[in-house]
C-alpha cells in the first residue's frame, strides 16, 4: 500500500511539473542525488579537499627536517692579491752556516757506511769523517741556495665545486614542534572540510526542500484557483437564476483573479529557488528540476543531553578550536626549548677545483654547537606571551562550549515546537476542509454568501501552506541541528526513516 501511494505521488508530481513548466525539460532529482552532485562539484568542498592535500604535503615536508640536508655548491672567488709565504730570511740565516761548516768544520766519529770494512773499521778516521760531512754540508748549501723560498699558498683567482651536508641533532625542539604542528594543521583542515560539508548540507536542504515547498505551495494555489473557478461558475449560475445579488457574483470573480495571481507568484518563487539550487549544485541556472524527495518530520530525535554530548565531542568548530589550542601549546613548548643549544653534524667534500690552494683539505666533517645564552629577555617575554595565548584559547573554548550547548537546546526545542505545530495543523486542516465543504454546499442552497465560501477555502489554503511551511522549517532546522552536533550525515538517515512523517507534493 505504501509503495502504491509513493508511486502515485511521484506520478502526480511529474504531471504537475509538466503543467507548471510547459515545454521545459524537467530533471528528476532526489535529495540523495542532489547531495552527491554537490559533494562532487561544489567549489567550496573542492577547495577544502585541496587544502587537506596541501596540509598532507606540508606534513611530509616537515618529516624531512629530521634527515640530513645535502647540497652541491659552486663558487668562483677573486681575492685582492695572491697569498704567499716568503721564507727568504730563513734561507739567508741557514746558508752562511752551511757554507762555513762545509769549509772549516772538523768532524769525527762518523760511522763507517761500508758494510765490508765496517766490522774492522766501525768509525771513520777524523780526516775522512771531516771530508764526508763537509761534502754533505756543501750539497745542502747548494739545495738551500737553489730552493724556492717564496711559496704560493693561494692564487688570486680560484673556484671550487663542493658537496655539503648538515644534519641537525638537537634543534631546541623546533623540528619536533614543526612536525607536531603539521599534524595538527592537517587534522584542522579535515575538520574544516567537515564544517564546510555541514554548512553546504544546510544550504542544500534550504534550497532543495525550498523547491519542494515551492511545488507544494504552487499545488495548493492551483487547488485554490480550481476551487475559485468552480465557485465563480456556481455564482454565475445562481446570479443568472436570480438567487444571489450581482455583488456576490463579482466577489467570486475577484476571488478567482486573486487566486490566479497567487498561483503566478508561487510559480515565480519556484524559478528563484531553482536558480539558487542550481548554484549550490554548480549547474546551469536555466535548468528545471523536479524534486521527488518529500518533506518529512521525525518525531523521535532522542534525548537532548545525548545530542549535547555528541556536539561537544564532534562539532567541527570545537575540534578546530582544540587544534588551535594544540598549536598554542606546541608554540609554548618550542619557545621554552629555545633555551637549549642547537647541535648539528656537518661536512663538505671538494668535487672539483680550479687553482685552489693545495693546503686546503679534500674533505671535512665535524659537529657544531650554538647556544644562545641571552637575547635581551626576548625569550622570557615570549614564554609569558605564550602563556597568555594559552589562557585566551581556554576562554574561547569555554565560551564555544556554552554557545554550542545553548544552540543545541534552542534548535532541539524548535524542532519539538514544529512537531507540535504539525500535529495541531493536521487537526485544524481536517476541520477547515469540512467547514469549506459545508459552506460551499450552503452557498449553492442559498444559505451562505460568496464571502463566506471564499474565506472558508482561503482558510483551507492557509492551513495547508502553514503545514507545508512547518515541514520545511523542520527539515532546515534539523539540518542545522545535525550540523552543530557534528553529525550532518545522519540527515539522510532521518529523511529515509520509516518512522518519519512525509509530505507528498501531490497531497490534497
């Protein structure tokens, strides 16, 4: 039975849509399909996803701070003048000594270098010893005189190509803090996407179900126009038969024209809402949509305290505030760690060179330490500033928690109020329809005026429109409620639940 009613409702919606749109092509669109299109195409969500990708790359980049940094560098240098070492004074001091000793020196006890005679003559005689030593001294004097005592240390122009590395071992907590901050910012970007999804879900609910409401209001206005046309026909017949005055017939005509005006206004409002829905879905604004999902009311939301707990635990804005608090805490830790020294390994290797001093080593490795002992009280003041920032974030979190719980209470009570209004309007609609039928019958029998009939039908249309508006307000409020609770995905669960009360666009 429910399936048959559903298909009849859809068929009626299709027929009504073609009546409204004339020759335009209508696109059948369920709320689930609209949600899928928005999720895939809306630029705000695409931007939020790209922001997450950016944060992921930045997090990976921070990991690299733990690894050594390798680089290849080249430099060409020109200095004011070549560097050289002039040792001529040393030569001038040594040469006379060698020449004098080689000419006049007397030496003895020189070991015999000949292995054949050495056992019999271990020490050379004095004359032979003197001659041997003098010859060696004179040869040394020649070497000293002919040697280059002005040594070039570095040419005026030189160039090098080097491979260098630096590997931080201790950086005062800056590297660890940067990695923690990158993790927090990635988590915050994900919460930003969740928040944007919730905001756009509310926007989609407002516009999609606004279009559903527009179709239903137009249907109500069309029903009102049909009733007014029938009433005008009846009034004409009664006037022609002399049963009512001309003023009664004119009142029926005016009421019919007013109903026609309100129908045209409702159709114009539908066009406006369609344009808004197309903007949310990033589609052509000239496209026409036939929303086949129904307005609904769920009478079983659960306990308010449970929803408050969910909001405090999962609201994306609160999560982002928690992320900001973590960033402030990390900054405070890094500021305190700045009192520690920075330690790093470093090294360099010459890959190529041009006219570089031969006294420069081919490679070098080492460990460097930098310990800033004083900065004019700058670090101490930064530590105090970090403490005040932490306190500010704590206060902001406290206020946000209070605001969120208050907002959850307000939205929950609004939803309950709308449920009560729907129940009251349901019974009011039954009474108004019964009264309008009785009044129309009384008019045809001459016991009621046209004004009474029009007022009765108008009241029925008003109650129908109010009841539809209650459904619409409930759906929008529910989307806001679930967004604040951090559970916007549950909107689809409520909208398709068998426990939800639905409103068909073809409902009489």
